[in-house]
């Protein structure tokens, strides 16, 4: 599958919401078993990352309206889109990923740079 074969809705969703392969893998993992509560440790083990990275990505999914947290001292997360349209977008993304994993990952890394972010980065103070 080439990038051109990926539906426009999926390309748009990735462009607007997915900033890394780690976030993509986390989303698809929790999407694969919506009834399961995922701890950061379980996610880290499944997608080969560190628990802190998994926690960061799970919290991103909560902020995006794609997951919920049980807010415990050691939180667990569950796939729970806040809108049916979001669920449909993630379903389409999962299907595209199954058919063309490399093409979907290339969408993430071939995004044009965000001009606003580039402008803001120009003003970051660096210690040289």
C-alpha cells in the first residue's frame, strides 16, 4: 500500500493528531482491546518502550478524547473515544495500518514542518 492509497480521512487524522510512531502504536494497542485496562508498564512491554514514555502517550490519548484513566495512584487506561466520529477515524486508521504499516508510519515522518512551531523554536534560548 502506498501513501496515495491511504484514505484521505486517515491521512488527515494522522496529520492532525499523531506525532510519533510511539503514539500510533499506543493508540492501536489500546484500540485492539477496548475492554482491557492498560497500565503504562503493560503498554511499555507490548510496544517496546519505557513506562514513562508509555505514560506520556497514554495521557496524550486522554487529552485527545480517545482514552480514559481510572485516576488511581497507579493509573490504568482504557480506549474510550468521546465521539463516534473519533472511533470511526481510529477504526479506519487501524485498518489502513494492517494493510500498509510502512505507508502509515511514513505519513508521520513525512509531514511538512509546522511553520508556527518553527517560528517559536527560533526564539528558544540555547546554551552554547
